[in-house]
């Protein structure tokens, strides 16, 4: 997959989604698991809609 450039909000959104996914899967949250989960997200979510999804997860967790 070619490299893409992401802005800060998109990068933050991918991180939020990765943490949410690890929490939902009851997987230990450590750096290795976080990076593995984060790496899968580029193929799953386009960078156009990732911020909205992350915001929904954040609102749901409050």
C-alpha cells in the first residue's frame, strides 16, 4: 500500500480508534498491541471518514 500523508486530526483519530478496538476486544493495551492494531486501520478506514468515527467513539465513552 502506498504511503499517504495524514494531518494531525487524522493521525489522532486513528489512534483513538486503535485504542477503542483494543479495549473492545479485551486485549492488553501495550505498545506492541497498539502498533499492531494501528497498522490494520489504514486498510479498514479511509482518512476522509476516520475523524467522524473517532469522535463518535469519544462521545460514547463519556
